[in-house]
C-alpha cells in the first residue's frame, strides 16, 4: 500500500505542551480545564482558541504552536500563548506546572473531559486509562524529502534507551503515545512482583 507523503516547506517543528492545572492553595491538581478554556474563548469574540486545548483529564491544558522554522520561534510562540493563559489562571487561583506527573494528587479524584474519543479510550483501556496522570511534551518534525524520514528514524533508534530515561525525569524530548503503555506496563510488572512476593511469604 502506498503511503502519501505530505512534505514540509523545509525542516520545521511544532510543539504540543501539556500543562498541569494546580490549585494555588492546596497545591493539588485542579479539575477545571473546561472552565479555563471557556474563559479564554469568552474573551476572544473571533472564535475558539486554536492554540489551547483540553486533554483526557480536566487537570490538563495543552498549549500548541504553529508550524515553526526554528526552536526560538517555537519558544516565542509558546511564551505568547502561555502569557494569555496565565492571565486567566491567575484570576482563578490556579497555577501552571510542567512535570511528568503530580507527586501527591490521587488519580481517583481526576475527572475526564466529556469528549467522545476520550470516552472510547477509557472504554477500551478501563482502569489503565482512568488512573493515568502523566503530562508531556510532543515535538513534531517536518521534512521536505520523504526519503529522509526512515534514515532519520533509524539513526534515532540508537538513542531509544535514553528517551524513556529522560522522559521519566522531565518529558522534554516528546512523549509520543508510548508513555501510557510504558507506565501501564511498569504498573502491571509491579502488581505481578507483589503477587509473587505474597505467594512466597515475602514483604515488599
């Protein structure tokens, strides 16, 4: 089957940055992404905010850039959008944070955004999706020549062991969609280890 290549005008990049919404008083995740985004849209009579979106859980807002030619351009794009976002969150007593996860918030307090595709995801994955509390950064890279894509991916393959390690500390290299599976796989291994220890009479 042929794969149609959508060429970029050159080497380009775009960034999707997931930010935590944190209550300024309790320092716990705050489940009000919909209200924050609605407040932003209420200030923009021209239409919805194309650079600020919700995610699976109400504790997350995603800030996206346009198609950028340089890293500096992407940084400036993000900074302008976040400044606008902060004007709303500051008035609501909400803080923004960038980290792989929240250290103490309970996943059982999370509220899912009422969107059909998210409901389908939870239906497919059940508690694995319900308990996820990860926040990441996706970096999309555009190429002019499709013949370069596979060689670049092959070259990056040598660094695959480094990506999850850096991603666990601070997700700046791009989460892709493997993060959930890595987290879920780790959890299942821990469950299996606990069961084995219990069977052997050991302590965790």
